[in-house]
C-alpha cells in the first residue's frame, strides 16, 4: 500500500470515530433537555395546583412533594464570612446594620451572661469576625483584653457563648443545691470549689449572716464562669449571678459592668449590693477594743469615750480606704499618732489612726478610691500594741462602724437600666431564677 492510500484509510477511521462521539453527545444533550422540560412542567403544574381550590385541593399532597423535589435541586444558601478591623465610631450595632444582620440576633447575644459581663465597647483596629447566612448571624468572634475573645455560635436552642484564650476556654455554668447541714457542704456537693463558695458568701455578706440565718431546706442557685482546657475543668472564675432563698425570703445578686469597666453586684431591682463603706478596712485578727462611749482607757486609766473600733493586726498590715473620698488631714495628731482623716462626702468621714507609716503617694487633698492602700498598721500615739483605730462619723458624730447601717453604693446607671432589666429577665428564663425578690 502506498503512502497516499494509507493516508485516506487513516482519515476514514478518524471520521467514523468523530461521528460516533458526536452521536453520543447529541443523545446526552437531548436527554438533559427533556429532564429540564419535565422539571419546568412539574413546577408550572405545581403553581396552578397551589392556586387552585375545590377538587384541586385533593392533589395538594403530590404538588407539595414535587415542589420540594424541585427546591432540593437548588443550591443551599451561601455562608458569608467577614473579617473586620474596627474603624472610628464603629460599634457592634453599626456592624449589624452594615452587613444587614437581624437586629433580633444582636439583642439575643447581648443578653448572654458572658457578653453582659465581659464585652466592653469596641475600639479602633480591634478584629471582629462575622459569619452569616440569609441575614442570620451564625458566628461572631468578639475581642476582649489579653488576646481573649468571646465566640458566639447559633444553635437550635439559641446562641451559645465561650471565652477563648490561647490556653483555655470559658463558659457559664449553672449550679444549684439545697442546704441540709451547711452552705459549704451543700455548695461543694453541687460542684462549687472553695474559692467560689467564699466569693458567694462575700457577695451576700452585707445582708445574710451565714452562721445564723441559714437553715435546713434553704436553697441556692449560682451561674459561674468555668475555665476548661481540652474539655477538662481547670478552675472557676467569677460568679455571674446568684440567688439564695432563706425561708420565704429571696436574695439575688447579678453581676454587671459599668461603662467605665467596673463590675458590681446588684439586686434584680438594680440596687447595688456593695455598701458605700467597708465594714473593716484591714484583715484583722480580732477586735481588741469595741466602740464604747464609757470605756476605761488602758493607758490613761480614766473613763474616756472610745469613738471607734480597734482592729488588732500585725505590724505592717495594709490599711485600705473604706470608701472613696479626699484626704482632709494627714500627719501626727496627739494620742491618735499617725492618722489619716478622709472626707468621703458631705455626710460621712472616716479616721484611721496609730499607723506605722503612710503609703507612698498619699498627701493632703489627694482623692482615694475604696480599697486603695493608704497606710500600714503600727502602734504610734497612745497604743498598747499594733492595731488600727478606725472611726466612722456621720455629720461629724461618731457611730459604730461595725453595727451601723451603711449606705449602698450607687445603683445601676440610668443609661443601663433597660439593658439590665432585660438581662435579669433572661436569667429568670434560662436559669430558672425566681423574680419575687425582697426589696432592700
């Protein structure tokens, strides 16, 4: 066979192969076209059936089935991811509007304990991550301090929140118990550790005498932030909310953060549980001499009013300001020895005597905050040993600081009132807190 004949023979087989391939493609296109027409026909029939009445209603079952079948062939809604660097004047509310997210979702996450207690306003260049689907918030990563974040996720039961750090995660945990012998035993059995139990008693210490007031059958409820590492609990954090029921009396504490970032505990009515004054401004061993208007002076041996309480403590024990105020006097004052007098407001003043030395930075006219260290325990002036002589005066008249009724700290701010009330209602619904609390 010469080269010319071989060439035509090869071209013949090539044409045959292309013809077969084209025939197959044509059949596939035809079948696909018929399927699309069938689906469109079903959809058209469904539309007419859905608009029909009377006898056509009998075909509704078939119609719904076919309509769902058509819908299932469509693509699922897309999940949108946004990584946002906060700009000036941006807030979570403005981000929800910018990305067309449901306002209801915003309200739901702001009522969660972790957001309510730890999320401070956003500032420039903070990173926020948002995932959404059909304008519904699926996931939000909200920045906190120290590289921590709160992660909010949408679930079938609403939103769940976790605080994450490079080392551990945190979540709100609900615990409850009934008292049989003591609060400590019942709380420990319910899952609270010693530090959390101590925190619980401190929160209610102004209203409850835990040695005398509690009885068998009294109960408590606590929402506490627990820390986990690899799904194992490693420590307990702050109490977010707590409720103690003694007989028919109900005491509630709800943690809330002020716009300035200071946290306090409030009743369900927004009254601050923290008193405006500390009962004892030092960690003392015992009261060496109580408030007594007819005391025999241990050194002078004459009857002389003792206008404060003496709190015995070792030399050098830190002394704390019992309330916010301005230092009116600081120096040596007769039998008081080294003394600081603080004018707390128009009505109240406090006096701290027999100090060994003053804290660094203290001076007359300085404004001090509650809990700030102002000096250290000593025995200067007329003193038989190291102790703090502590006085509380109302319009200049001395009163017993250990028994007098102390004013509460500032209530919940008016600007936070509505948000706080919604949060309290949310606790009642999610954690079964009762709402018949006694008003203080």
